[in-house]
C-alpha cells in the first residue's frame, strides 16, 4: 500500500490534551451554583448540598459529553487534501482539497510538549466551521504534516529572517492598543492569583513616568507617554516572540513557514496559480527601505496571508517573487493611476487634522489647568499631520493597477501602509 493510500485509509484520533485544553470551559459551569443560590435561596445544609451536587453533576456531564465529542474526531491527509470526521451521535465528514485549503498551522507550546500534543488548526476557503482546531499526538501530527508536504512538490528556495531585523520590524509595527490587549489579561491574572496588593506592586515597579517628570515633562503628559511606550514595548515583544527565527521554504505548490520562540509554529500554505504575493511598507519602514512580504491565495486576500519575510530589503522581496512565480516578473507597462481630481480624497484626513489642531493651539495656550500638556499634545498632532500629509501625497502617486503578460500588480494604501499585491492574470 502506498503512503498516499495509507494516509487516506488511516483515521487518527486527537490527543488526550484536548480534554485538558477545554478545562476553562468547564470551570465557567461551576458558576451555576452561585446563580442557583442567588435565585432560589436554598435554606438548610441539605438543600445547599443538593444544589451544589446538581451543578457539579451538570458540569461533569458537560465535560464528559465534550470529551467524548472530541475523542470522536478523526483526521487524515493525503496528496490531494485533508479529511475530518467529527460528531458524537451524528457523524459528519468534511473534505477540503488543497486548492480550497487556506492554511494549516501546527503549534507546540511548552505545556503541550508535556502531553506530547500538537495543536493543528485549519482554515479553508468557502468551507464551514467543521474544520477548525485539533490537538493531535506528535506521531499523528507528523503523519498529517508529511501527507500535506507530499502534495507541495519540490522545494525551490528558502528564506531565513534575521532576528535583528525581525525585532526592528516588530518595533516599527508595534501597536499600543495591541500591547494593552496582551498585557491586561496577565495583570488581571496576577491580581486573581496573588491578590490586589501584588498587582499594584507589579504595576508600580514598572511605572517609569516619574523619570519623565524629573526631566521636565508635565505629569499628565508623562503618564500618557509611559502608557504609550509600555504598551508599545509589550506589543513589539509579543510580535518578536511570535516571529522569532522565522524561516520560509517555498515549494512548487505551496510554502512552509516556521517561527516562534516560546510556542513553535509551522504553517503550511498550499497554493497554485492563484497565489498572491503581498509587499507591505509602513510609514516607519519607508526611510529604512524595509518591507514585509506575505503569501496568500488570491481569493482570500489579506485574511489568508502568511508572512515569509517581516523586514526584507528590495532584493529579498524580488527573490520571493521569483521563487513563487518561477522566474523574474515581466515589465509592467500598462499602468492605470488615479485621476488628479481624486487627490482631495487622499489629503482630506491629514489636512483636516492639521487645520483643527492648528486652530485649537491658540485656545490651548490660554487655557487653565493642563495647558502645557494640551499644547504639547496638539503640537505633536500637528507634526504627525504634516508627516501624514506628505505620505498621502506620495501615496497618491503610488496607487496604481499595472498589467504585464500574464501578471497583474495592484498598489493600494491602507491607512499608513503601502500595499503592493502581485498575482497571475487568470
């Protein structure tokens, strides 16, 4: 029996780690006794014991049904696609060919290694939620990965990102809101585990806003600056840990991306003639002449993109295109650009921001409390609006749709990012 037939005929169950990974779901059910006692107010020892017993029985039953449902899942892969069978009482089988498969991600965290488990997640184009995430054993995940790699063909090229450039890209792309979203659960968890005093001491130990006050920055501006820097740093470190030691292998019919410091991830992206290469250049990247390269099926756009080079130079971006498309791109001659009458649409937002901040500056100078902080904030916004306006003028000339024999290049702008997408004309 060939490897392809063996993989097709062998259904492998998920790992027992699946049950442990869903424990938080069962813990929330323990709140049922609290709700029961609040609504029905049981009196006496035996009534309370009965209330808790019923709630614990429901929690255990839900956990047992969930565990049985997960153990009823099976998965297999061959050279043409992936099959998933799931369901406890009603069995359903899902099948997705590699042409419809967006990506398959294999993740291993330190806790998963203790259980010899691998988290496998699928994302399929125009496919239901039947194919989502599974926790498989190392052996089963290896067979699944081997079955998918056998359908990618011969390796063409490899790209390894430098960790220094990866850290630089993470710093340039850091988002303070993303850093807040990542830090808030950790700080809240410290408060629950060690108490409110421990959480307050942790936050105070990381607060360096007093140093900013000592160098002459007003207290309000120093606190806002501290929050911006702290959450941006958390966002940058999170992105760096996720993209640490990134390596991308380009095959004839797909790509494999390996990355991660704490949790090691391997993402397989099958593609064919509809593959799209996306090159991103944010505003901070422009003076450094860096760009990020990503791959995705054209039908999915940026939703299915997988980064293969987070901070690459121009030559690396061209090498990625050559590896994906099998040679140098032809010269794009037929170019369509926006009309001059569309220029106000690009400069309206930064121009309006600059005008409002400039108009508010005289009033802020004559304001009462926090006048100096408000003036500094408005001055920073005016400087940002000027940079944004220059970027908008440059982006107006950047936006275009170009065609070459067999290829299309679309250049657009998303907020403060220049986006260049190249794909085959099919």
